[in-house]
């Protein structure tokens, strides 16, 4: 009896990945390297800007007399209120040499600090009593908060000391602790007094963030404009997800604008250069899309239905 024939060999299952082109890992390097380089450059530039701004905040401007018997006045800006056009100055007074006792903690006689006209009030310290810090308000001028974030201000800060009725030398140490403003001081020679001419500007980080906000507002308005153009030219009707996105963008911009540092008032440069126009563009696009969509739906409803062809 003949042996049965051998069964045909089974066909090997096709490899599903055989027809797919294999992506080489080396092909990703031309894409990843520029991205990594941009990240490194951005971090380096940001670190340099942050370091420069930190150095500016830590800078102490010294002006006045260097005599051993003097009154040291440390004045630090705590807060700048551009709306009220004033800054809050924290003052620490230390009599040195024969003018003070207890390591400068108290004057040997009645001490009076006369300030400039922009400073609201003089400072008086009783003899042999511990000196505590004082907060004084200084009026600023020369700018308008409506110019935010490009508004600038100026003022003069001066101190003249009298101990026991006679004038004594003053050394002024001026610094800034408000991170939202950059304060620069130009010393003015005035003999025994301590006088600085102060210029107040928005800080670099605030300026960069405000400009970034304006760019984002215009970018969102352009995105909504392009989306509305697509919907109206294609006759898509009322596309509810797109309408929801446009409406959400309209209200999100208002909340985004309120996050601007420094609480700028309505009508500043930020509004007239970006916010108000972006809101107007988005609102008009939303209205046009709704009107066009409704007209498209009504037009379709009025068109007669084509009769179905009868098949033999």
C-alpha cells in the first residue's frame, strides 16, 4: 500500500511590519537637536535676565557724608502705587559715633529728620529712646498709569538731620524691594544732606510679560478669525463645538487680561493695543458665524427635496 503524500508546507504568516518603512532613530536627530538648542538658549537668556534683575534689586545706592559722627538713613522702597502716584518708603535711622548710644540704637539728643517736599512728613526721635523703623509715603510725578506697561515716574528723596538743634552729617543708603518696578537713583551732591533723584519704571519681567500678553491676545483673535472664515465659506451651518470655543475665548481673554501684574486700569496701552481690539474681533466673528449658520440652515430647509428615482 502506497504511503500517503506529504502535506504541503504551510505558508508562513506575513509579517505585518514587513511592508512598513522603519523609521531610523538617526532621522530624529535633525529635529531634536534644534529643539534642544532652542531650549538651552531660552533657559540661558532667561537666567541671565533674572540674574541682572536680581542684581538691580540688590543694589544699594550710597550718597552723603562719610564722617565718623553721622546719621545713617537706610531707605528702601517697599511698594509703588502708580494709581495713587506715591511710593512707600521704609526708613531705618542709625546715629553713628558720638551721635548715638547703645550701638546706634538711640540718639544722644532729640533727633529730627527733615525730608524733601515730596515726602509726606518729617521724622522725629526722642533722646535716649530706641529708634524704630518708620514708613513714609513719597509722592511721585512725571508719568501716567494709563501708559502701562511703559509708564515712568520720578521724584526726589532728601534727608537733613538735626541733633539737639544743630545740623549733623547724613549718609543715605537707598534701595528697592518692589519687584514690579525698577528704581534707579542718581546721587546729588548736597554737603551734609543725603539727596537722590529717583526714577521709577516697570521692571523688565513685568514688561516682557505684558508684551507677551498682547501677542497672545492678537494670536487668539487671529485664530478665531481664521476659524470663522472657514465656517462661513464652507457653509457648515451651526457647528456648536466651534461656537463654544469662540465664546470661551471671548470670556477667557477678559480673565487673562485681569492677570496682568500691577492691576492696570481699563484704558491703558495694554487695552488699546491688544485687548479691546481682540475682544472686538472675536465678538464680531462669533456673530457672523451664527448669522451665516442660521441663514445656511434656513436656505437648506426651503430647498425642495429631490424626488427619488423609481427603479424598474
